[in-house]
């Protein structure tokens, strides 16, 4: 689930269902799934920019279909597949966007973490040192420079430069 800055434009992804958008604060919904109906896709995460026009959606590998990232620059009416280069099955778990949709972050299940500074056209792997294959939940600030990621091993990492460098931020009382 994601919202634009004022709650008017909403997007929701349904696990083993579709992607739906609303431009009236949720009163009415339109299916906006990439490629039409997508009941065989395990949608895991969606994100929106500040005005709801630039969206990103990711689904987990399911039913023999490799997980894929999609972006839209027209509020979900049309989608473009945006995969980082490299072999292997992608299992997208979490995505987020800055306020204009140019800086994106995407994390996978038991795998890699990626950022993009051009709306998903190109991706760069951005692993915190020593944590190569995490399970990543991600978040971005409004300009995409300040990021926070949580790994399944109970570790938090922050970056103040778009993921180039990471600092571990373990909450008090949390152990490995």
C-alpha cells in the first residue's frame, strides 16, 4: 500500500492478485496491473512519488515466473519492466521512492539490495559491508539520499548518500 503526499492518489498490491489505483482517496479503484490481470503474481511491495504519478511495484518469484520490478510514470496506466542486470531468480520484497520518482530503492528476499537514480532505468547493487544476502525491507526520504534498510538478521542500516555507504544502527536491547 502506498499514497501520494496528500492521500488522494493511492496504490495497493494484492498478493496473488493485481495492482489497483485510486485517484479519489480510495472511493473508487481501477486495476492497473502490468500486462493486465496478474492473479499468478505474488505482489509484495508498491511505492509512490509525492504526486502519485511515478510508481514502482515489485513481485516475488511465484508460479515459475521470476520476480520483476515495474515502474510507471502515468499513475499506473502503463508499466515498464525494470530489472537490475545479472543472473538469478529475483524475489522482490520491498520497494520505495523519493518524492519525484527518480531515486528508487529495492530489496530482495535472501539476496541483494539495489538503488536507482534514474527512475529504474539503471540499477546499482548497494550492500552494507558484511551483509551480502540479507532479506531487505527498505525506506527512503523525500530526496532519496537518506535510506534505511532492515535485514532479516535483526540489523538496521542507514545511509545518508543514497546507499553508497552504510552505518549499522542496532537498537538498544536488540541482539543478533
